[in-house]
C-alpha cells in the first residue's frame, strides 16, 4: 500500500472488536501479491469478526494528517486497529471528490458529471460496507438501488464484467 505523504482524506481502516484473544498473536490480514508484474498489498477481512470503517476527519474537524495518527485518535473505543490505508480521491483541501458516506450519513453527494482524468472514466463505482457485507457497484447502479451503507465512497474506474 502506498501512501504519498499528503494528508489522506477518506482513510479506510479496518478495526476489530474482540480480535485480541488472551494474548494470542493472530496472523496479519494483509499479504504481498504480485499480479501481472505489479506488486500489491492485499488485506482480507471477515466481516463476521471484524469491522471495516472509513475515517475522514478528526473530532476537531481536521482531516487525518497521516495513517499513523489514527490509532491514537481512536483510543480504546473501537477495538484494535489491524490496518489503515489512504483511500478514495480528494480535492486539495482533502474533501472527497465524489460520494462519501460515514456512519450511515452521506457527507458528500455523488459526483456523476463528465470531466477529465481517471475519476470520470467509465465504468466507475462505489465501494460500500455494511455490518455484514461489502461490495462494489457501478455508480449509476448504486444510486438507483440505494443500498444501505454504513460506509461508502466513490472509486475511480472499475473492471467491466458480469454483474452476477
């Protein structure tokens, strides 16, 4: 996972309610993967055991300055932080460019306007998370279906393919 050093706007992180089991060390949810000559870090979570949350602003209204600030800000109220990554696309003032939902509240409306750059390339989508599932829908489908989302953000281009 790369992080540019700029303050991340929506910060996607995964936390766990009761993952620490009496001092036992659990394996990392992340692993290195090479696909078609490119290296990636892939993190997998079991939504029956772990909670995925997005974080944009601190309690004082300022965006998080870097991923390392998140654990200190959470304190003990949200469980053990397993991983955090810069996520989404954002303006220079760190506002999300497109749809952003946090704790079930739409904080930034969807941007479906045409324009330059990869944000506007089609097909594009919405990454959404509920307490029991996560998924990606094409932006237009997400806006028509209006599925409940605890957390959601507009993401740039997605791979076209079968929807089943």
